[in-house]
C-alpha cells in the first residue's frame, strides 16, 4: 500500500514517512498543495495524509479537487489544535477522518489501518458492521435487515462512530465533528443523541453497541450478526 504524505513541516513529514515505512507501507511526499494534488491524481497512491495549512493550495482546496477526480481515495486530514472550523469544514467537504496535532504515531497508524480496511471493501459507500448495514450515499440504515429511520444528526453520529470503531471518542471530539464548532462544551447534546441512537440500533435486552467509557466518552463495539 502506498501512502502520500502532504505536509510542509519537514520534521513532521520525515517522522510520518519513517513510521509508515517501518509498518511496511510505501510512501511518497509533497511539501505544498500543488505537488500534493498532482501526486494524488497522477501517482499510484492508495491513501493521502493531507495537512490543512499548506503553501499554495491549502488542504481543503486540494481535498475538493481530489474528491472531484477520485471520490473513493481515502484522505486523512491533519489539523492544528485551534482549527475546529477547518476540521468541520474538511469533514463536510469529504475528508474520511482527521487527526489533531500533536498526535501519537500509534494513533495515526491505527487510523490508517481503519481507512485501509474500508478502502478494500467492494462498495466503499456501504459499511457493514456486525448486524448493522449503512448506505452512506442514500442515508439508509438497516439493523438485522430491518430498515430504521434516523434523523440527519443521528445518521451523522452513527457514521462518525462507524469511522472510528473500537476507539474511545470524547464528547468534545463528537461535538466538533457533528455539531457546530461553537457549541458549549458543557452541553449534554451528545449524551442525548447517543441515547436516541441506542434506542434505534440496539437489540432489546442486549448490551448497547455504544459503550459509555466513564470520564472519557463513548466507544462503538461490534454487534453480533444474526445467526
């Protein structure tokens, strides 16, 4: 698998490439938006690590052009800590995931593995997870082959969990990704919508697939498929 690193900070770029190579990935690199876009569109790459702040074309401009030509190419955005507006915009414009600097290399490698597995699915617009099946384009959800109706916000929350299976997501992470960046961090809206979602996708009498991690947030655990 070949991963393109588009990052203008030399130290971060070298660190990412070294870490990826030690895990058996092939890498290519660019330090500006124009070269990154060219390599993404013309090079034989399977995944892009794309910084938002780049000289020339910024990361969001590069992302929009990648999506116009290669809509299925996985893109993981790298963002600075105070760029919440940029994160939300990047997700809205088609980024598959984002990671906030500074980050641990182990977390980045875990995100890369998740995106790699999804890219290998026959239909990347449909996610199957245990007894859940989600059509990302049609915004339809089935639980054990029974279609359930979700609001747009409930669907966005479920999709976000599905993009981070097995990972503990804090309430602030979920707020930043699903709701407006200016929401009060003390709001209980995440807890309310997790409760709504559980009622619609959990099996009666079975533990919820969305596990509460006390003091940390929530984690999506794989539900069992029907026999």
